[in-house]
C-alpha cells in the first residue's frame, strides 16, 4: 500500500505543469540570436568610435551582473557602462565556438575570446586570450540578453608578485591596529569639488591589503575609475619602533610619491600628507571614521599655503573579503 501511494503521488505531481515541466529545447533560431549578439558585441567593442552605452543596452539585461577579473562586480547597466569605459579600448576581438547548455528561456553560454586591448595609460595594444561563461535569458519580445557575464585570461598574472604572510606572532599593539586594514575593500566616494589632484565626480575603488612576508609591514594596492581616469596606487603601512610612530608611504600612477604620518585616536584613522601642487605646498588629510569591523566612512581634506582644511571628497568603504 505504501508503495502504491507513493507511485500515485508521483503521477499526480508530474501532471502539474510546474513540477515536471522540462522546458522546450533550445531552438536553432534561439542559438542564432545569441550568436548574432556576440558578433554584434565584437563589432561594437572594436569600433573606432565606441558606444559603451549602446553596447551594454544591446547585450545585457537591465539588472545584469558582470564579474570582470581584478575588479569589483558591476551590477546594472549604468555600472557596466562605467566599468567598460574604464577597461580600455579593444582593437581586435574574436569569440570561439559557442557552447550552449540550457532549455526553455535560460541558457549557459561558454566559449573563448582572443583579441587585443589598449589599457588605460598605454598607447600600444596588448594581446590577450581567455575564456568566459554567461547566463542568457529570453526576453518578453522573444529576444535574448545576458544576465550574468564573467571571464578571465589564460595569460599568467603580469607584473611584480609580492610574498605575503600573516602578522608577526609577537606583534605589538601598533601593528595589531594596522591589522584592521587586511582584506579586500570597496571604496565608493565623490569629489565634491575640483582640486590640484583631479576634477569633481564619483570614483569607485578596489583596495587589497596584505601583510608582507615577515608580518611587520602592510602593503595595499588601490585601483579603480575616477573622474581623471583609471587610478593605481601602492601604499606601505608600518610601525617605526625607533620613532615610536606609525608611518606610511604612497606612490601612484599620476607621479605622486610621498611619505605620510598615521594616527589612530578615538576610533579614527588619520593619514597626513605634505605635498606640492604646481610647486606650492599643499597639505592633504584622509580621515576614516565611524570605524566598524567591516567598514567606515571617510573624508579627504586639503589645505593650501598654510590655510585651513576644506573637505574635497567624501565616501564610504566596506570590506568585502
């Protein structure tokens, strides 16, 4: 009796459309539509007069998520447009044979890419090839658009590889304070006014902080789009036992290289810089406040020629890993 009851239950469930529906197979027409979108993507992204907005609206759903390598995820068409603009200019691009896996109105597309790009700050195109995985959804009008997209390169990681570790076992309280920075962060901010270091506008930074081998010095890389263009920065944070002071050094792709003083008081971090702009002294102060385990608020202030500090930028930072 129990076995018969179980069989009857299964039959009844399978008569329900939602429970046992497998969905129609992906038609040749559907495959052709997705292939056409990839062909159009390659044409538009390599066009001499680029149209990032048109490209994104053609290829992605309104709430699409793009997961590019070495930068934060991009959610929604506006963020994807900004991200693509900051990635540089494609000179050539070809997709490999598309592999489809799916039924009904949802399909995974897996393939390869091969092309060349002029990266921000460069003048020569660099070759690259890799693989990608996308999730495509059928739209109300019968067309297809990508709702998820992620890719990575086959090339080895370029540039300098730094040995990392953990904070030293017998670290003093000063180094333990710096341990708060360890991890991956997103920094979302806005320059309220133009300054000697860039125009007004929004920026979105990814920061990664790790202990250098030996666990006595912390280094952080900062990368992301700004109103002045793509930004790269390297910071070193440490404790000077002889001077009994926290210290840092900062160098970026704009040519700025400067030591700075670090203070941590009343649950607030302050970085103080003595710089020059146009040959004249400029003081800059970065203050991180509302400190929590996984985030903070921040403001950037500037003082010219011995004058008072004024706020030039504000935002929030959040630890993401």
